[in-house]
C-alpha cells in the first residue's frame, strides 16, 4: 500500500522558510488504493489532496481522529465536497453530547465560513464510530480497526489493513502514564508523581487496547510532537515524544515508526537533529524510524 503525507504539522499551520522541507500544513495522510481514496484527518494538508482527488470518482473515506482545529480546518476547502454526487464518508467517534453532523456543520456556519455543509453537492455522509473498536469494512479487501487514545476530549487511533499490508495512524496521544485532561476523569491534572490509581488503571487499559491493535502492523505513524524536554514542560498536553512512541511500537512488535505531528515552532534544522536522535533511539529497539515529510510518499508491506 502507498501512503502520501499531505500535512505533518501539529497544532497550527506553520508555513515559511524555516519549515519548508518538512512542511507547514497540518495533519492529513492519504492511502491510495484501487477501490477507494482513504484519508486520515482533514488538516490544512487536505486542501491540495482534494484538488488531486478530483481526477477520478473513487469513493472517499475520511477518518477523523478528533475534531481539534488542526485535524479538521482544511475540510471546507476539500474540493471533492463540491463534486456532484461524489461519495464522501466522514467517520469520527460517536459523542453523546453532540451529533457528528452538528459538530462538522457548525464549523461552516455563519459567521465562520460562507458556505454551509448543506450546500455542498457531493453525496456526503457522517458516520459515527462506536467505542467497540470495529472492525469495519469501508471498501473491498479493506479492514479498519480503531481504539481510543490518551488525549483531551478523546481521539481515535486507526489501523488499516489492505490486501495483506497494514499501517496505523496514531495521533494525538500522550503516553499512558500521565493523566489526560478529560472531563470524564478529572477537572484538572493531578500532580504527575501522584496520579490516582483508578486513573492509572483506565490508562493502562487504553494502552493495552492500543498495543493489541498494533500487533502485526508494519508501519505506524505516531504523534511525536515533543522532544523529551518539551514533554517534561507540557506533560498534560496530550502528545508524545519519539521515546514514548518507540515504547508502544516495541511492545506491539512494530517494524517501522513514522515521526509525525511536529510542533509548529520546530524548524527544519531542529527537526533534522530530532530525526537523527530518534533514528539512533530506534536502533536500540530494532525499529526503523523515518520522518514524515509533506508531499512525500512511502510504501508499506
Ligand atoms: Zn493535533
Ligand atoms: Zn488534539
């Protein structure tokens, strides 16, 4: 299977001369198959992806990890939305407090955007995913599983299997040892050195489910927004470092880790040394580490 990175930046677009090599657009990854176009997240990278996607009429399946801005802000500019009858399915976690339709439609309501989702001509459906983890079968020879990550107000991590090849897209998530800022658990983060045991149990359970889902996956794209130092300064932001990502990949027996969701302030020069350090650390685990770069493609077995 072939993957293409349309946006690899976290939090907010960061264009400019200092980020031109790794790229400034926010999260969007495409999986190219013969029967469908699969996208993960609709950050600003999806705008250019959409222009390319209009050359055919393959069904589009878009899997949203969560609805923080950096993962959906490109969606109103996704050209296939304007293609008459183009089949587009948008999947995200079912929420009890708001329907998926309301969440996405409100993003384009007056005064935020001139065109409402109701006015787009495509055949657009929103599909809420229950927390059971699937699998679902979006297209021929394709299986998708998902599990909940450790991120404020919940994100989903996805695993996709197509014709015997497998990849996973795991962003945004903190490591599973510190408490997330999530209304279900706590109002504010407790001290890092003294998290309540019941919360540690919930986090351990989330980690087990993630590791089980990743078993046998060849390539995992993982939230590696932070260096270890930056993580220490922001332990409750809901993001990981390469060391955290490698721990999970090691437990699951993953072959290759792809660094992703770079911090907006990280320059290309800083990212180069961040990548170099991560490759060295990966060698200790016997895991290949590669960077994601906007506009680049990789093959997955
Ligand atoms: Zn994000
Ligand atoms: Zn987020």
